[in-house]
């Protein structure tokens, strides 16, 4: 029987055991793990303690949960180098990962104020709006919401938008990113977004926002990505000037 006094050491012992199986490769990425009830029965612990074990392993990036499907050994996190690329699909391809996008919607709209300000649009000026689910293989990884200055991209909505939009900018419109201002913050997924990412409601997310600017200094795209926090890590490089004494 698990008591309040011995629950913490039991959690650590079982966490360490499962973590060692995962790190050693004995349990491969993508393997479905026992349900919380099964783990509880096998280890003679309560279902609540079993859930705490999986949640601790999830916080370490070792396991992930899929809404209505259970717990799985997590795939290796996708490393996303912000100082080198703004393209999820291209970054995944470089690392040998299969990546694609599921288009949720694309249209011309009056953008919200925050997007209008980032793109330096006039009030009531239209922008292109694209919303997609970014996938690693068949697994949803992030929700992308993008606003584009429509005058720079004629007939943009006529193109397939399930691949690299960065490549589309370059190959069709001759526009490349000269600079991108990015921010990262943690928050929690809305119920709708949690369903789209196949995770439990209220799950944590890493939000990446980027404003893309061309080589003349003109902004042309504002992009937001809400990531399943256990699937990606972001690499940032910073240069520091030597202070003059």
C-alpha cells in the first residue's frame, strides 16, 4: 500500500527504473507504455501515484501522452536552431526527420491588432492568414498561425501550403528572410489546441513567435507556433561585447 510517507521514494525508484529502460534503448521511442491502471497494478501503487510518475517522466522529455491513447516513450526532441532557420520542415529534413503540415485554413482577413503592428499594416488593411498543424511523421507537434502581407504574395492561397512556406517564399516570390525577431514563452494549451495536438486539456506548451523581415528591413510575415513542449528544443546563439573598463 502506498502512503503519504512513502509515496515520494516509490515515485523516484519507479521513475529511475523506467528512465533507465528508456535511456538504455531497452524500451524504444514510440513504444506504448502500460496504462496508469496497469502500472499501478504491476507496481502495487495507486493510480494517482502512477500518473505522477508518468508526469515526472514527461517533464524530463522521456515520455509523452496522446489524448485517448495513453502514454508512449517520447521520440528524440527536434532541435530547432533559431539563429539559422525559421523553417520547421527544413530543420526537420536536415536531421532526417519526416515533417509535414496539415492545413486547417487559409484566407485573406483583416488581421488582429498585434499582427497588424508587427507587419506595419494600415488599419483595415488585409493580410493573408494561414493556420496549420505541424507534424513529425503522423504525430502532431505544433500549431502554426501565420499572417503575411498580401501585396508581397499574389495568388499565395492558390499554392499547396502543406510543405515549407519558407521555400515557397524563396522559390516562387524571390523573398528571403534577412532577419527574424523571435520570442519564446511557456503557457498552457487551450482546449481546442490540446485536441488538435492530441494531448490532455491544459497541457503545457512552448510558444515561439517570429517576425520575419526581408533584406531591406521590411517585415512581411508574423508567425506563431504552439509546440508540444516535450517534442522540441530551441537552440539560441548570443554574442556578447567585451565591456570597456
